[in-house]
C-alpha cells in the first residue's frame, strides 16, 4: 500500500489532477462572486445599451459606406 503524505499525494499524477481541478473551481467561484459584489448592474446595463446602439450605428455606416 502506498503511504503518501498529503503534499506527496498532490504532486503525483492522479492527486495533482484532482487538486488542480478543485483549486481552479474554487478560484473561479471566488472571482465570480467578487465580480458580482463589485459590479453595479444598472450601470452595466446602461453601458451595454450604449455599446449596442453604437455598434448598430457603426454597422449601418459600414453598410452605407458612410465616412
């Protein structure tokens, strides 16, 4: 039977894969949660509308070859 300590287990292939997977999931959830807490949804929606309006105007100008 292999008597691996925790650090040794995390450095060997099956354990390291599981460790990296769990670590990346925790990091991803932490970043997503932080972003949700620090972002103002009403401002974000206003910016999205403004960008969408600009993009549609830009596409129309490109279609008409307006300079």
